[in-house]
């Protein structure tokens, strides 16, 4: 027998290394863990085995149904004159869609399934396809003719490659079948209306592109068969990886034609085997693929699923564990092999698939989150000793590393106690943060209502400290927890203050109204008194000039023949006896307001009269003699 020396050497080296490895392993297991070591302080519990999310089909909301009907009626209202019309706006079919739209479309497809005339709709679709194909041929021939004309025939030997086709004989150059159907424009035909509605809803599902939407596309094939098969094939090819999860689920459909069709479609897309199905860069699609493997109980995909049970991405890790739990007892041997490969020990025979999965998950969690569990154990110990501030610091590190930590509910009481300590030291903002965090950590806590009441009280307290009190928040706090004495006292104080301010405001308003009324009355009286006093006076008196004779008047007129016309007229009038007598003059009481006003008017009138009319000397007089008539 020929022996290979190199092989023997490698075997000898391997045999020499094996005892050393076993010795180190035995020493590791033999050394007892001390009380201060992390292994002794940290005991990772068995993780949960989450179930698969249920595929529920709730009824759509009335608003979603109305929105769908409005879109379909708008689609029927389009006027398409040619199958290849370039400016047909179908964007309204793909705008503002959500999961409620999927539910409404699913309900409408069920209704259309029972009322559609399949034979008539198939005939209309064939006619529309033929018209569209003729238009496409004419357009291709026109392009070729234009190319030959422009190129002078030098490229005549070069032919345009045919459009890419799939295994179903479809091509992207076949045009838009929805537009072909709209070009028929037979609004009075119920079959045409149903056909347009059907293809419009298929277009909306394609625009959504979610796994739930693709499920409805698969259901549409099971409902309508060959009427939509070719168009669905083209749609799934455009969706690419987004269609894979629903197609994997369709491999276990109730209808045989759907199972065969989904397998052919996956093979055409290159996603038939599990290793190819997970070849996607979208984490959401990958999570749906793992869930789909669990729903169809694909045992061949078990190893692929197990490769994601320790993923750093939370949603991928959870989806993989859900799929493992759904595989059931059929995956026991795969789980045993995985456990032995990870730990090096064979699992006990008494473990079923659930215990195997949980133990495997715990091993992965220990290697992945040992530091997190150590911090959690440290925080729990500090909280037990009463060091809430140090415990909160440890919990914050845990949540920073693992926001969805499995044991996060155990942190909530410590955050509540920490908020109480902060509140006693008037650190209301920090206490509010701690209470909100405690509420998020344990939404099902029996103290949830009291925590919400304390949050409302602290919000109202902070607003009151800022000078903008809000009584509604405090009333809410009292409604949630009538035993909250701080909230009741603060609410009472603010209500009394508000009542006092309201009373003071009313007094100020009343005083202001009285003052305004008094001012208006004074203005009215001040404006009324001059008018009332002027009624007792008919004409302001004018100063009486000294009596003059006609000779003096003529002498004055001869001296100044061209000046002071007004003075001459006044003098003449006065000389002719037009001056009022003493009896005709109005009598005004001495010292009355009317007299003062009359004197003021008289002085103004005197200042306006010419000087010659006021004083016209008739003869030379002694300067010492006082002037009469002033």
C-alpha cells in the first residue's frame, strides 16, 4: 500500500492539536464560575418563539371604497382615440395608495368575479389587442422606412433586434393593454366597463408593489384565469424581487393552476430555490421571503432561515425566528445539527422542536448580547439596592444597544421611582422624560393610568411655571387619577387665580366704561354751552362813532375822494339815521357768558373795520380832549 507522507504529516499534526483543544475545552468547563464573573451574574432566559403574523382580510373602510370607485369612474371618463396615443395620463391610478386601497381592491375583485361576463370580456380584450398590434406594426414599419430614407440604404442590412421576450411569449413592446381597452370606447357595454375596471385595479396593485398587493394579483389570476394571465406575467417581471414572497406562498395555493403558474414564474425569474430567493438587497423583501418559507413549511429552506436567526437587524432576526417556529417538528433534525454545530454538544433527546429552537436562540443571544445582559443584571442589582440613578444609567446603555430588548418591561418601575425622586427635587423636565420612558417600556403596566396622570400633571405644572397655565391638562390629570393630590391642589390654585383675575378684569372694565361715559358727557356739555349762550344775542354790538354833521362828511369826502369806499358808505349810512337806537339794542346781563362772547365778537368786528370809518374827525380838536364814540 502506498502511503502519502504529506497526508500522514497533516494527520499527525491534527491529532497532536486535538488533545490540546480538548484539554482547553475541559479546563474551561471545569473551572467554576466565581460570583463576580459575568457568566455567574448573567443568566440569559429562554427567548420567546414568536408566531407567524396572521393573514387577516378585514373589511375596507368606506372612505377607501369611495376613493376606489372615484378612480375607476375617472378611468372610464378618459377619451382615448388611438391605442398608441402618447398623452394618456394614468397617473391618478398610482397616486396616494395605501394598505386600505389593497383591501378595497380585494373586495372589488371578489364582486367583479361574480358579475363579470368572461366570454364577452375575452372577446373585447382580443379585439383591443389586435387593434393595438396593428398600430404597433404600422409604427415599426414607419420607423424602418424613415431610417432607410435618412441612411440612404447603407444600413439596410442591419436589422433591428426584436424586443426582449419572456418564457411566456410576452414582451415589453406589446404596448399597454389597458390603453388598448380604453381605445375601444364602448361605454354602454357592461363587459367593457368591467374589463377596464379589472385592468385598472391590476395597475393600482402594481403601483403599490407590496407583498399584500402581489397576493391580490395572484388571486386575480385564480379568479379570471387567461383573461389576465399574460398581463400579470408582465407585471410580475417588472416587480422583480417584490413579487417573490407572494409567489413562494402561491406554490401552496388551493388551485393547481396557480401552483404550477407560480413555480414557472419563479423559475423564469431565477428565484426557484431558497438560495436564489433570498438574493435581494431589500431587507423588507428578505423578511417577507423568510416568512413565506415558514408559511409554506419549506423544509429545504430551513438552513437558509437558520442563517438569519442571529442577524443584527431586528426585523430580519424576528422574521427568521417566526419562520423556524412555523416549520414545526419537520425541522427537528436541522435544529439539532445547528445546535451541535454552534455549541459542540448534542442536545438532549427530550427537547422538542420548540425547546431546541429556544435553546439555539439563547446561544446566539448570549454571543450577541452578553454585554447587554450584563448591563441589565447590573441595573437590576443597583435598583434592588436603591441606587436608582446608577440603575437608570445602566438601563440607558441597554436601550442604546438594544432598543427592543426582551426584558425591557423590568426597567419600568425603576424609571418611575427615579421620576419620583426628580420630582421631589423640582426637576420636573427630567421627571417627565423618565415617566414617558417608563410608559413606553411597559404599555401593559397596571400603573399605566397613574403614570399618564402624573405625566399630565407635570406638563401642566411646567406650563404654569412658564406663565401659560393650561387648566385642561390638569383636569385631565385629575380625571385619570382622582387621588393625585398635587394635581388637585394646583388645579384649585389656578382656578382661584383665574376667578380673581376675572373679577378684577370686570372691575377694570366697569371703571373704564364709567370714565369713558364721563368724558363723553363733558365733551357734549362743552360743545353745547356756547351754542346755547349764542341764542340770547341777535347781533354783536359795534362801537358807536361820534355824531358828525353833513358838512364834516362832505369835507372828509373831498379830501379823500378815491380811498376808503367802505368807510364813506358806513359814514353815510350812519349819518342818514340807520344806526340802531338804544331801545333796539339787545340787553345782555353783566358778567354772563353770553356777554363775554359778545364782547369778543365785537372786538373782532372792530379790528376788521377801516380806521377812517371808526374815527372821522369833523373839525380840529384839542389833543387833550377825549375822543367820543369809542
